[in-house]
């Protein structure tokens, strides 16, 4: 059974600081996703990581994937308040028929 | 506009009263899926469908039914809802299982008293 674990689950940080959210998964998978969710809203796709060593960047967010370590990271650079949200990683399982999510990381960025 | 729609968006009901949450997509997607979101647990997959008349269980299917009679619709049926099914539900679709992204609906907040 595939398990996906994120840490930390809660993160409060100051604007301008850098931080990293970690996503570990327990079995081999080819695709990993990062989503953002604002309160009361649906999920917004941020990144799709398809292969070992993949790195994608959008603004102050950068995601990477190490399939050998079964680890993905979401790095936040010089955080701004607008990045406050809950971030989920998710991993395709069983030939992508199933999508397994981590618990989510609630990020709060204080001015 | 390409989208996944869900109805209702909010529902309060009582234990044992059958209900259906509808999900529809206008993108001709083959793959559709239902998830529930609970605090601290992330999203968990309830059922998914690879195509018309093809459905299968996800990780938490107990107490739910689905059907896929047409490509665009994938309703979630709770025959006898119970309080532990109080949750936020999301429907999602993608063109085919190999496509790299799922598109999520707006969510349905269900409360079972």
C-alpha cells in the first residue's frame, strides 16, 4: 500500500524567509504532483514531476523529485503573504489509476 | 469554459436519507474520480472510473456507490449516509489515465446529522 507523508504539517514563517516542505512516499511511482488549496477553495495544480531529478520552478516556488530516495521537496524562496495556503503532494499509484495524497502542509506567512 | 461541476455545493442532511452528489465535466475526459477531504488526512480516493461503465474502488469506498452511464457524468451516491461521511468531497477528471494532470471540481461540503 502506498503511503505519502508530508512534513511539516503546519508551518508559520515570516515574509522574506526561505523554507522547504518535504514529501516522502513509500513505493515506486512515476509521477508526483504538488497542489495548492486556499481556504474554502478547490485544488490548484502547481507542478507535475515526471522523472528522477526533475526540477520545476514557478515564481518563488521550486519543486524537485528524487525517485531513488522517494522524496520530493517544495522550496519557498523569500516568502510573501500571498503564498499562505495548504500545499499537498500526491503520487500516482497502480499505473496512475489511483492518486494518493499526503496530509497537506498548512503554510502561514506573517508580514 | 472547460470545467468540472458539482452539485450541490453544500448539503446538510440526516442519517439514513439517501442522497446523490452529481459531477459533470465538459471536456470529454475518460477518467473521473471522487475524493473526500478530512482534516489531517489529506484527500482520499473513494471511487474512480476509467471510462463509461468501468468503475473501481479507491481507498475508502465503504458506504458509497458510483455509476458511469455517460462519459460526462459520474454521480456519487450515499444510500444511507452516516455522520462519519460528513466531509468535503471533490470530483476530478483527466483526459485519460496516462495524462499528467487532474482537474478538480469546486467541492461539495456535506454534513450528516
